[in-house]
């Protein structure tokens, strides 16, 4: 799930993904930092979340990496685009 809050010339984007059974680590990987994995924070409700600050008008591709080996898209992303690996990336439009 993606939540956006706009404040002036910035937008706080919170990415959330359910943990579930057998999930020990969730990372988000996106264009905004050269596709380097960033750990998401586990919450008491079983979800993992991370908030990033972007400028309105920007668009980024991203994916979630579960336990360092399973790729997952965000079902509520603003869109999806093919990637060079034969699957799709999620898209967030700020």
C-alpha cells in the first residue's frame, strides 16, 4: 500500500507491505537511490513500512524484496512497467 501526504514542495510517501508467516525481512528497492535495497521497519501489526520524501511531479519505479530473495510488487501502485528481467516494476507518481 502507498500513502501520500503533501506539504508544500514535498510529499511524504509511506510504503507498506504485509509481513506474513515466514517473513523475516522486507526491503524496498527503487530508482530513487540507484536500486539499492533499503530495509523497511517492522510494525506491531505485522506490516513493514518506510517513509520517503519526494518532490511532487516525480515518478519512480520500485519493488519489494522479501527475505532477500522474493520480489513483490505493490498491488496499489500507481502503475506497472515492464523491466529487463521479464517481470514488471511498480510505479509511484508523486
